[in-house]
């Protein structure tokens, strides 16, 4: 079964460090995505697969729907979009059960300490 694990980060550098660690742990670019506010178009979100140069610009509504299609609740998707608009960066991992624990370990290593209740998501339930 594929799990979707999401964590928010305070800055771009941390998100890129996490993605690099995920790649070193064996996750490929089809399993990892990054989302952040578009630097030149407020109210738009950049969606990047892995660490690659390809990017897609989404409206906040499109980004919210994309997150909901991954089984996030509308409320949690809205929290993520609000955090992105405030400058946070989101890293998403699609993982089979065998690597999910390693993904969580890497993602949680750098997550917001004071917001753990809303910065992590694991296939439908917040991770404390």
C-alpha cells in the first residue's frame, strides 16, 4: 500500500536538504515532491517533482484540490496552503510500507518543533 507523508518546513534550504536525504535513502523523483509559494506570483504555488527543474504553477485552489486528491481533508489542505502562502515549504513523499518509516524519520528530523500537530500528515491522520 502506498502512503503519502507530508511535512512543512520553514525555509527552502531545509526542504531541499530533506529532499536530498530522501534521495540518498533510495526515494526517487517520482516519489518526492516540493510545494512552495511562487516567488514572483503571490497566491500561486509552485509544484516541483523531486529535486528536478520541472515545475508547475498552480493557483491556491488547484493546489488545495491536488492535496485533497491525495486524501488530505479539506481542512488540512487549507492549513497547508495557508502555511505555503506564509513562506513555508512542503515536502511530500509517496512510499510503500517498507520505506514509510524511513521517510517519516527523515521528514520529522527537520520539521517545525512548535507546530508538530499541523505540520505532518500521514495518509489521512496528523502525526503527533
